C-alpha cells in the first residue's frame, strides 16, 4: 500500500513537472534590440521660424521582453538606449558672456540644434507571433522617457561658422510612442509631451515652446 502511494505521488509529480516544462517551453521572447531612423518635425514654432534641411534622428537600444500570456502575443517591453536628434531651422542661437540668445535669420546657410539622449522606453506589445514564426504583425504603444546628456547649437553663414554647448534645453523629456508593421520594417512615431527648451529661452519676446514629433522607421532584432 505504501509502495502504491509512493509510486502514485512520484507519477503525479513527474506529470506536473512535464506540464510545467511544456508551459515554460512555450514562453518565448521577442525584439530584444532596436535601431531607428526618423525625420524630426518641430511643433509649436515661433512666428517667423521654419525648418530647413533634413532634421533627422537616430536611436538604438536594448529591450527586455516580458510576455504577459502563455502564447506570447501580449508583452511588456522595458528598455534603455541612446539617441541623437538634430533640428535644422532658421532659429539661430548666439552665446555672449555665457548668455544664450536667439534670433530668426533667413540669410544663414545653416543652423542646427543637436541633442544626445539616454532613453528609457516602456511599451505594451501585441503581436501575432509564435515560438516558431519570425515574420508577424506587431503593434507596440507606450511612453518613452529621456535625459539629455548633451546638446550643441551651431550655425554657418558665408562669413563665419560657430558652435557651442547649449544649456537652454529641458534635461528631462518624455512622450508617447507607437510602432506598427510587419516583419523587419516598422513605422515608428514619437510625440513629445514636454517642450524642448527649459521655458526661459525666447526669441523676439516669444517663449520657445518647441515640441518634437518624430516619424520614421524602426527595426527590431531578436
């Protein structure tokens, strides 16, 4: 009798282990790395200001994929990465006696504001993938926080070319993100909820309230 009970317990335990292993084996993780390229729009421009040239953005990082269901079609993504964003316009930044001032100049050759950021994306992820299927539809939406670790303003004219470290920007940035697509190529959008400048910067008496909108492609890599 004791032998029968012991045998039954071992059998039940073994079956439970097999079931747990089967469930564990169905869990899989997607999209551990990302690389993105975007065009940067400037929202809320001041009167007389306009974009010029190609305002571009680059981003790359790693994301921890955390499945929320057994099939893996729903997940949370938590990550960290680096980004470089440039904004070309007719807004010129000038540094004099450690004070930064701004003006609108349509005669310059080029004026650029460049930012370098640490980014921390948080995504809710839906995809129709399986453990064996690597081509699938995805929709990822969420929020991305970022910290500006460095920024530089530069302008070029026929006579001079000047550049300096710009400290007028709001260090902490965050906004909404959305990515959707199939397989390798995916459309990506970022809408800033914070202003680019710190609130003290102004031009012609008008406070700079620029907000970035980035639209481009993002590539997810296992």
